[in-house]
């Protein structure tokens, strides 16, 4: 139907193509998504006349409504063709169009549209530039942001406080605080800038203070607070103080954060749950859990309720120091206060209980989590599997694995490593091997931890030959290089198996492969050479310890003191302790 209408339109005499007819046809074409044909109709229209403003209303209206679905070139083409005839979108429609294009990630098209209007002499206001700056900020296109700002100055488009807010916000999010401060000074005409007359508002001050605190520049943020209190029309509000309190808490300066809390109240500003959470979290993470509980209770006495984040901070802190009873008490208080736990609270408590080996309590919390409508994530399944493995409850482990499969949660390397380690320790090497095969089948590569778990299991069962076989396979066929821990397991096992020569050979292998031995390595091999009375080898190892700057510990000194004093080599021990060569 439209094709026939277009054919008929093309056959009309130019004098018959009135503005009214063209405008109606343009609307139909644009509604139908035929932007290319709409461009053709614009070309066929008479020279500029009184009908063109109406044409602009039609085209710009449809571009705002559905223009983002048109080909990029057609969008720019329609704006340009009308601009060449002196018809431009008003400030509101231009801002809408630029915003929509940026929202659809068509930043380049938005740039072309705005610059087409600028180039052809259309009026452009700060709001339209702000819309484009927001889009450029999301793309982190600092170069074009600065270009647009320079063009605004050149064309005398006066930036608003919103313009500078967009720039400051972008630089803060990108952690480019010096540039954010440069823009902030520039808007006020400081630092030799020509930009004057724009007074920052409290939102802009807060954005900058928050950015400075997140970048670890709390003192600079504090300087801005003082400026707000003395030389600015914008007084600090609760958000200002919350940003600073959170910044000092994250930096571990709890005393300064509490001082700001007192100042906040002295200025008549009411602390809120954000303030509460910043201080509670800071105290918990910097060893002041008792004070965090006291502070929370004080705030509750003043009718301030905590939220899930408050309780998560406290529960996590108690679990971190293995005070599970306090964590559970905190959880019960949370429920009785009417605060609904979120998934993070449940995960935190399940993890703490599992690590503490309280698997019955962990199972109760899992049931509550499910009743609340949440699902276990992979990390939670892993910590539960690890807990049940430590409790030797393999039937519960398999139940969890079945549940993972039913809920579509795939086991990862951590899951398999936990299972392989447990099965190896129980001597079930056949199942451990099957688990390793299943892991590879699932597209997961065995890690150094996987190999270490299997090797350690064989060594615990005094089957060092099988452990060495896995080690050799690891070195020859896998892309995983053995680390110090694996070498330590094997060296210790070989020495205990009276195969010190092989252990010494493994130490030489470490040197060749660039794997650094640690004190545990030397202690294992020194025990072995002592038992075999290989005194000269002991001196060599002591020299290597000095060369490697590997500090002896209590075990090292115990091994050497008893042995060397018995064989009359106490002077060599003194040299060794002083960090000198002994041979």
C-alpha cells in the first residue's frame, strides 16, 4: 500500500506536492519506519516556505518517539536536511532526542545530531549538551567530553551547575580526582579559568567529597566540608557527613569518624541508617566489634532501627572471630526486630556455622533461607560441602550435589577440589579419580590445589610412589606447575619413608624450575638428613637457607641444636644464626 502511495507521490507534478500533503505523507512513512523514503520526500518538497515549521514538528516529533529504531544515517540525514532549510528542533525536543540516542548507546549519532544543529545555526541550550555529556560519561569518552565543553564556551552556551555536576561525577567514578577538582575550581573561576558565575550546589559538593573519600583522600574531603561551613552558601547536610564518616571508617580512622558523627549532631543534622551502617561496618572491620554492638544499641535506644546491612556487618564480624553464639544471637535479634534478612545475611551465617563445624545449625539456617524465598548460590554450596566433608557425612554431601544439579547450580573447581581432597584422605582413590575425570569432562581444569589434594592423600596413606606418579604426570602432561606446597608434601613424605636421596633430588628440581623453598621445605629435608646422619648435606642446606634469605623458625633450631651440639659443630650453628655461611 505504502509502495503504491510512494509511486503515486513521485508521479505528481511538483506544484501538487503541497506542504500539507508532504507533511501527512512524512508522518505515515516515519510511523511505518520508512525513514529512507521520508528523506526522499523531504528532497521533493518545495523550497522553504511557511509549511516547513510544521514539517519540523512532524519529523522531530516522530524522531523523538521512534527515531532510535531508524538507521543511524537516516536520523542524522533528517535533522540535517531540515536544518539546511532553517528548521530546527526546539531545546526540549533536541534534549529528548539526544537523551534517547545516548540511552540506546548511539553516542556517535547523538554527537552528529547535536553538531549538525550547531553547525547549521540552530539554537542549542546547555540541557542538550548535558544530555550528550551524560552519554559520553557513561562511555568514559573524556576526550569528547572536553571537546564539547570547549565548544560550549566557544559558542557562548553557558554551562549550568548540572553541566559541571555531570563532569565532576564522571571523573569521580573514574577515580580521576585531580581532574574533578580542576573542573570544580574552573566553574568558580579559580585556577586561571575563564568559567565564572556558576555556584556549586550541595549535591556537587557531596559528589566531590564522596569521590575524594573513595579515592583515599579523606583530608581533602574534610577541607571541602570546612569550605561549605564557612565560605559557601551551601551548608553541609547528612549526606555530606555520611560520605566523610564512611571514608574515614574504610580508612580505619574510626576515632575521626566518631568525631565527625558528634559534629554532625552538634549542627542539628539527624544521623540516619546510612550513618549507622558506616560506623558499625567500620568498627567491625577494624577490630572494634564490642564497640559496634554498643553503638548500635545506643542508636536503637534513640528509635533508629538497623537494616539488613547493619546485621550483616555484625554477623560477619562475629563469624570472622569464630564467635558463632554471638552471631546467632544477632540473627535472632534481627528476626525479632522485624528486619527481614536478605540473602547475604543467610550466606554469611551459613558460612560461619559451616567453618565452625556446626552443621546442624547451618542446616537450620539453610531451611530458613529457603522459606524466605532465597536460593543457595555456588559459594554457599561449597562451604556446606566442605563442612559436611570435615564431619565425615558423605551422604549429606551427595544430597547437596543432587540438589545443585536439580537447581541448575554447576559445581566449580572448588567443589571438586573439596571432594577429591576428602575422598583421598579416606583412601577412596577410585572415587577421587572418577571425580577428577568428571571435573575434566565438565570443562574444568584441575588446579594446583586439585593435584595437591590427591598427592597429599596418597602421602598420608604412605603410598608415596603413587604420589610421585601423580607429580610426574602433572609436570609432563598438564599445564599446571607444582608449587612449594606440593614439593613440601613430597619431600616430607619421602624423608619419612627413608628416601632422603629422592627428597634431596626434589629440592634440586625446585631450584631448576624456579620454585622457592620456604622454612617448611628446609625443616622437612633437615629432619631427613639428620636421621641419615648426612652432616655435609646439612651444612649445604644451611648455606642455601642463608642465600635464600629463608629465616629459620623454632622447629629448624630444635632440629639443628640437638644434632650439631651432639657432633661438636655448635660454632657452625652460631654462624648460621648470625646469617653467615657455615661451610
